[in-house]
C-alpha cells in the first residue's frame, strides 16, 4: 500500500512538470513582448526594461525556465501586477473561504444525496424513485444564483436567521463562521445533490442486479444490510469518482456563488486576475488548480483500492 | 410415506400482477422428501429457475407473481408468508446455492464474514462460537487451510473453492431444504465431480432434502433420486431416476435423452491423404505482466503446441478452463500474436507476417465464438453481418447479400432472415448465423471455439449435425475447441488433450477417448458426469456392452 502511494505520488511529478512548462510558456509564447504584456498599455521604456531584467527575459529560454521553477519550488509565485502583493500571499488569503465552502458543500451533498440515491434505487419504479429523480432534475436546472438569492431572501432578509453575505474565518469562532457559510453551502450543494443522487441510484441499480445481492437476500438478512453492506460498497467506485471531481470543481469554479454571497474566494480572484490580465496571478491559479486535480485524483485512486480489494496496484 | 419437506402444488407464476398475463410456470406440482434429491431438468426457458426462486421468495417483485397454487415448506405456506417470515426461513429452513460461484459472492467482503452474516442474522451466538462453527463448516466442505480462506476475498479463490464457500454458507444452519440451481454448470468436470460428491455426502450426513436444478442429463444420472422434467413452464413427467432414464413415457423426455451426445466416440472415418491445411509447430504464447517497479510475472498460456489438420477433417482441442485451448485457437487465427513457434495455413507461414500482409490469408481461416448472444453486433442486420467479410475482400454489395441469403439457407434459416436483427433469433439460430458468417469467405479452416457450449442439448445436437453436413458438402477442415468430452467424441476425428498450456495426449478420437494413455485424460473421462449411462439408448453403458457382445 505504502509502495503504491509513493509510486502514485512520483507519477504525479511529471504531470505537474508538464503543467509548469505550459504555464511558463503561456507568457513567453504569447505574441509580443512578455514585459509589455506584464507592464500594461501605459508603460514607460524604463519600466519595461526593469520588468525584463526582473524576469530574466534576456537569458536563454531554458535558463529562464529553470530559474522560474526554482523560485516556484521556494514558494515564490511572483508579484501581482495590480496590487503589487506577492501572489502567494494573495492566494493564501483566499484559500480558506474556498476550501471551507467546497468541503461543507461536498459533505452536505453526500449526506443528502447518497441516501436519496440508495432509496430511489431500492424503491426503483415507485413514486419515491420518481420523486427523487424529479428533485434531481430540478437541482440540475435551477441556476445557482437563483437558488442563492431565494435563500438570501427567505432566510437572511425575511426570517433574519443568518447574515446576508460575507465570510468569517473559522478562527474567529465557529458560530460566526457557520452562519455565514450555511447559505452558500445550501445553494451550491443543490446541483451536487442532484448529480450524486443520480450517480448513486444508477450505480446501485447496476449492483442490485448482481448475483451476490441475490445471495445476500437468500441468506435471510434484512434489506438494510443488503443495501448497505452488499450493494452500496460495490456501487461506491463511480460515486466516489463524481464526489472527487465535484470537489475539485468546487474549489476553483464557484465564481457565481462567491459573487452572490460576497465571499472572498479564489474563484473571484481568478476572474479578477483574468479581467485585469494579471499574469502572475493567472499562472499561479492554473498551477494551483492543476495541483488540486492531481491530488484529488490521487485520493480517488487510493479510495478505489480501499473499497475494492480486486483493484491491485 | 413421511410428510414432504417441500410440497409445490399446482403452482402458477405469471408475468405482472394483472390476471391473464403470460404464464411462466403453469401448474407445477412436485414434492421433495427428507434425505432425497429431486432433479428438476429442463432446457433454457423451461421455468426451473423460476420455480426455485418462487420457493425462496426471491422472485423479482412486481414482474413475476405467483398467481395460484401453493408452495409449502414443512407444512408452512410460503406464497402468503410475510417478508419478515421469509427472511427468518431463509438459511434456517431453506437455503440456496447458485450457478455462478464467480459472481454469487460479494467481491469486497471476506468470505468468512459472508458466512458469518448468516449466523449473525439468525442466531445469538457470540463471535468466537460463530467463528468456530464457520471453520468447522468450512472443513466439512473440504476446504484446505480454513483459517487463511476465512480471511480471503472471493477473487483469491478458485471457482470450486467459491462454490464450497457457497455450500458452507447454505448449510451452516442445517436447513431442511437445499436448493441447488445449476451449481456445477460453471465448473470444470473434475471440480464438478468433487462438488457433486460433496453435496451427496453432506446430504447423507444431515438428511437434507435437495432440489437440484440442472440442464445436464449426465449430472442428473450422478445425483438424482427422482427426476422431474420441465418444459415451457409445465411438468412433462416425474419418476425415479431409473424409470426416467430407462423408460421415459413422454416424447419430450425421450428426445431430450436422445440428444445427449454419447461418450463413446462415433465410428472413425477412414484416414485420408487429403492435403494438410493447417499446421501449428511448437506454438507458444507467454503473457508478461509488466510491473511499474520490480520484476514482472510470466504466464505460459500455451507451451510448444504442435498439431496438424487435414482438409475435410475435424480436430478437437479438449481441456479444462485455463488449459490454453482458446489461446491456441486465437494464436492460430492470429487474433493474438504467438510468442514463438509457427502456424502454416495452406502451406504459408502466417505466425510472424505483419497484419497488412496477413489480410489476404484471413479469409482462409474463420472463427465461431462461444456466446451467440454477444458475438453478433446487435445494431447490424444479420445479412450485413454475413456480407461484411466478402465486401471487405472486394465483392460487390449486391453479390455479397445474395451469397448471404444462400448461406442462411445452407445453415437452415430462411433466406429472408437477412433483413432481421440478431435479437429476433434464438441462441441456436444465432449460432447458425455465426457459422454462416464464418463460411461467407469460403475458408479452408473453420475454428469453433466452444461453439456449442452455450446451447441446450437438443439445439447442440442440431448445430453439431449442421457442422457435420457442411463439412461433408464443402470439405472444410474444422478445429473444434471444447471442454465437453461428449461433444468431442461425437464430432472429432482426432483430439488433442491440453492441460496447463501443454499437450498431454493426442491421437485419433476413438483411441484417445476409449483407451487414454495419460493419467490426466483418464481423470477427465472419469469425471465426465453420467459416464455410466448410454442416454440415447435408455440403458447403462454396461448393459449396452453386454448386449453387443
């Protein structure tokens, strides 16, 4: 198992290397002078020269790449062109809200969706099944900002149970953190509940047709044990895949929700950086997102081997 | 006579809840007594499995519904029992083992725990007592190293071991009734023999009533006390083993028995001096498992196999699963590339030429696969499937379709079947289509890889007859791969017996199958179920020998 883990981590290194190369070339191979791109439209010649020197643009490409990777490994992602802050620090401030929301959303979605999917598959073809599937269509089709504003209207404005917007770090107290995170979590989890419930149902329906489920029933154990012990664990692999990729998507791609609830997450940071052509930040975000996907995929693969002893490494 | 353990009386099972739906089971009445084995025999679709699932209360809810009659287990009505009561009865009073030991166990749970589940659901024993009882049961089903197997996952065990686990699971609470649904069909003959003996012995020790479902008359002859023959949801006849095998009263039973191929090889055809069309010379296939780090593993699937096939002759390759017989067939057809050795097709070496150069030779050798349900593309009409090969070799579409019609008639199907799709045909018909497809290219050699193994005996007999006919008319050479010695005895001129990738014995079928020289061949023959019976002549083999002397 440990050997497998080490091998998998090592196998991720070339992937990250290719991503780093791509990110590096992004700036170098864009038509025109990278320094001019970085400096913006109203740059003076002195400023251009300064940027060139600081990026080492006068060196050969290979040397530039090695220096750049060297800095990267020391946590130096460059400096934002807009705010003049180190990119590392900017991302550091934004990571907590994003990860908090992604985690809480996935946890809520799994808690609600997996049982829904199991019940729908168990009661396949009945009104319960149709009801769950109906909910799931609804979850897919209502845009997240609509859900978000409706939730704000009802729970923040009419009932005044929670604040309308914003984010408080968990270090300032769990209560403040929780009451601000609950609405965006609910809004976001809608679509994930729909997705995971559907996936669970489909996987369970496949497994329920298997011979070993019939064997389990022939043993005379109760239906709950048949569902949980025999069916669900075998149905887990595709469900885990969806949960994992869903989580990775959540960290980087929740711009709309962050805007609706005014949360300073990395989704908005990315969009702002793209709009402002803040290249160092964009580069860092691509690297970070890739890293998240690589790590999540690694975790998914490890989960496979834990769930299914037949998957060998 | 004592009260029966299982008493099925005038049972009707229909499709759907509404009255008037098609009847899958139509008025079945059978009884099984203590210590007795009743064999429920029938071809596919006869309703034997539905009968057993009804008894266990395991019919798919809402789709198949018992509409009348009764099923009594030790006097207690099953059809009206609550779900709760049914769960209590399962494993304690009635238990079931299934056909596919490969899929009947949960792949992600240790087998010991899967047996333990039965005890936890139905008893209050503590963990240690339970484990002791399970290990004891595992020993009773003659599993080796029970402690190790207890903590193994199913995929670590062989098919025979898994079926033993299933039997241990079924019998651990000493149920009064054991339902065995084709429990040995997926196993090799030698394993099958062991499992049948095991069921017999356990039944004797525990006095269990056994309802044994099978399609195989050989197995019936080995295990049954009484036999009930089913056909299309109806009971054809019941009787003791001897009376059914010797004096079947119904036409259908007679036909069923007559269709069982005899183990006695057919009369040998005279040796021919026809040209050799296919030669394999020291053919080997080694699978290398490459590891990311460290050393890979090597599996020798075929080890220096040499064989010769002449025009108009049939060469059988027989062996159990994993013996390498299919690997050899696939190497010869070049579906996979042999690691070493040669294959000469009509005098031309084809084992090492490139795929492109192989193209013109492909049409000379064609293959028919085992599973008629999966080897035809379901979205393509039968005619197009047959015509595809010739079209690839430059025949015009119209000519190829015309040929397809002729071929369908040759294999005994109507010519207008060309425009239909595979799902509109039965298994036997599909295998005929697969044969027509293979013949479309006028091959010199037809490779039949377990081509009749998935078919019912009566259909099997017809397809074998068809192959024989075609060989007589076209002079084609057939390489026939089978695990079934009965089939081999009826169609092969020569046989090659394989084990662990090696040829153990080869020679004329009449010679090898009656006077085997090697221990393994003898073991295979001895394990063949029902070898003591000459089914087609309704008598034991010994009486037949006596009569002919």
